[in-house]
C-alpha cells in the first residue's frame, strides 16, 4: 500500500511538472516576436526636462530552450527642455530632441503568465542625431540658421549623457513582466506595478 501511494505521488508530481513546463513553453511561444508599446511620460525628478518614450521589446527563443532566450529593448524618446540644455549666449527659448536607446538581455518564462528578464547594462546605447534636434526661437528673433546648426551637435551630446541615466534608472528597469495576457495582436502586462499594453509588430 505504501509503495502504491508513493508511486501515485511521484506520478502526480511528474504530471504537475510536465503541465507547468507546457504552460511556460506556451507563453514563450506566444510572446516570441516584437511588441511596441504606447507613448508614455517618464518621471525625471530634479531634471529640467520632460521625457516621453515608446518601448519596443523583441523576444527571441533559444534553439535549445522552449521557455526563454534573448531580447532587445528599444526606447524611442523625445526630450523637451527650456534653455538649460543650451549653450550660454544662444537665443533659442526651447529645445526638443529625439533619439533612440537600446539594451539587450535575457528572458525566461517562469509561469503561464509571467516572465523574468535581466538587462545587460553593458549593452545600453543611446544615440541622438543632431539633425533630430529642434530649436524653438522667439518669433521676433533674427538669429540665423547657421548658428542653429552650429549648436545642435553640442545639444545632442548633452542629451545623450542626460538620457543614459534616465534610461538605466527609469525605463530599462524591473525584472518581471507579470499577469501577461495575449489576445490576437495585443498584449497586456504589469511591469513595476504599472499596467502596459503592447501590440505585435507584424
């Protein structure tokens, strides 16, 4: 009787493990691909800027694993500021800078609605094209275009330095995508206790 009971427990445990593995593999298969989020404002305490980002996550499954693999995260961003980002003595009254930040890492499905992710901070890269710097002038200003073009590279470099810290501490954070629900081309989940919606990039 004792042997029969032990065997039944072992079988039940094996079936539970197989079911769990199957559910994790199912989530991994569903989430594989590229997902784009909605534009969101990033909180930047003590910074003279307003930053908005659009997140894109691309999940790739390892060849030797059915439940995890590598990912790349992208954040297309826009930074708006007053004159504090501008070189002294210039005439613009505001600046808008657009750019992109990327980072890679690994992910693993750990439940039927949850994945764990780990960012490799050594891969974080922020790029700003000086041509994506938009300067706003007072309508009465007579400042010439060549001067505008001359200061754009300096502004781009300043924003790259500023936004790198923001991305590391305010965007590319959190180790868990929780409560994942995928319906058609939409995915909802919770990251850092905040709800997000992504659509699959076809």
